[in-house]
C-alpha cells in the first residue's frame, strides 16, 4: 500500500460515519443475549450481516462462525476474533449514574462483559476491509466464537482452523475494558490477562456431636489446614517477581453450631500470568496439599473439578508495537494508554499461544454512568463510541498485511494446541 497513513485517515473518517450502524448492531445484540453454547440467534444475525457484505463463511460445530475475506494474491494470513456469548447475570436497568439506554430482554441473562460490542466492532471492521479488498494482499480469517465464558467453543474452533489452514501468521482481538477511560486503548506487549486454575473439592469425614470431637473426623479442621497451606504457597513456592493470586469463594458445611458435619465442600480459583512458572505448580500443589491434609485428619477427597492451567494472554512485542503505532495513526497518540495486566482470564490466550497475537483493551469508562465492573448487573457502555474499536481492528489488519511489516515466524499451531489441551486435562 503506497501511503498507509492516508489510508488510516480514510479509515478513521469512515469508521466514524459507521458509528450509528455499529451501535445499532451492538444494541440489538444486547437486547437479545444468549448463554454460552446457545448463541444460535446471535450467529444467525452475524451470518445475515456477512451475506449482505458478500463475505463467505462456514460454521464450526460447537465452535462458532468463521468468515473468510480474500484480498489480492498473497501468502500472509491474519485471524480476527470476537466472542458472542452472554452471562447468567440479571441486568440492572441502571448503570452507575442512571437509566441504561438498552437492557437485556431475557430474564437472568445479559451481556455483562461486552461480547455484544466485540461482535459489532468486528462486523464493522469486516465491512471496511471488504470494501478495500483490492487494496490489500492475503487473507483475513474472522472468527465469531461461541461460549468464551465457559471455554465451550475455543477448542472446536481452533482444531478446525489448524486442520483447514496450512498456517496463520497472526491474530488480533479487542476487549472493552471498564478500567480505562472511553477514548483510550491499551495495546501493550507482554502479559495482558491472567491464566487460571479452578478447583471444587468435597472432603468426606465423620461427623458427630461437637462435645466429643475426638469421636469425629472433622472435615472443617481438614479444610482449615488446606486453606492455610494453599494461601502460603505464594510465599513458599513462587518467585516474588511472578504474579499469583488465590481465593476460596465457596465453603459449604454443617447446619448447626454443636454438630460436626460429615462433609465439607470448597471451591475457588488461582490466577497468574505465567502458566508454566505458576499455574502448573499451583495445580500440583492443590493435589499434594489436599491429599496430605486428608491423611492427617482422616478424611477423603473427591475432586468435583480440578482444571488444568489455562495460559495467560501474551501480546507479541513486534505485533503490539505495530498495533500501538496503528492506533496512534488512526486517532492520535493520546488515544494509546498504558495499563496494568487485567487479572481476568480470556480464551484468546490459547489463540495467542498458537499465533503471534495482540489483545487490545478499549476503554469504556466515563462520567455518564459507564465503567461498572465486568460481570456486574450495572455494566454498561456507550455504543456510539465503539467505532474507534472498529477502526483499530481494520487498521491493524491493513498494517499487518502490508509488505513493510514482517511478522514473527509461524508457530507449530497443531503441536501447540495439542500441548495446551493436554495441559488443561
């Protein structure tokens, strides 16, 4: 492309002109949310928009929709991704300042994380890129993923992609972010979101009257020991320069102050950035500590769930630098901000493990009521401001596919996907 900056100027103008269309898509999706794995109407809507744009697509069973957009002949291939599912959260009619413009029409279900915005922004970017298909070379693969919140769709999708395509050079996605102000974006290199280990364990002991604890095998005593040992794992086993958090969010046991229960159930998560250094050792420690405590306290353990170590989201440095440069060229250097890693988890971590990728965080907080935490009933955003996200997705695609940028070498996507799948067992 002869003058990328001129093209960025046109993209910025055209994305602004699309603002109401992008907002309409988001608002329509927001009013009709669907839970993980149930996004049939959402994907049907996406399919209709793609057909109107003249973009072919296919569906991956249990995975989502995959659209293919081809430019002039070229060997480079870029993956763009959006997620489509909502959460089992009853939405509040108000945000932080007043009434919301649009609310969920489905009781107990809402887009309380922004996936409706992600889908709308990607649709807008595809429309811009389709109109320019004679101006860029290569192929764009656009993925609309089912079930990101539960991990339902990511492996079926990625298995299909690794089988269908002989290689993908990079990937890009945006996530709206309530801890950044509207009109800003973070595209930093390195760790951007956390990985996770989750656990759900039932301890079986032998209950009895609290006056004779010596006749019992108290699962509460066993749990207290486990809790303290897991809490000290960070100090005893983790490099102080690494990041690891741990919490128990559920404890269920007993019904009376003077009766020792037979069993206790506890569940929680650990979050970290580096799965190899922190996540896998923590998962191993859960089993070691639980089994050791059970021997001491005469209990047995049933693992209702003990997940593998989901990796954290890592932004490739060369690709992140390109994304930052592109965003600044589109909307000015003040648009690009720095922010600390977000200690939530994202299935894009697996995409970025297979392909050199970037996850950008698009700020949505302002003084008009937007900025409530993700997954909360008050979560809300300004649909009219999403055009900047659309411009950044389209701009990054043009910059990535331009001959002046040399992407990192392709990875062994099949081998890496197999390794992660085994790690998560």
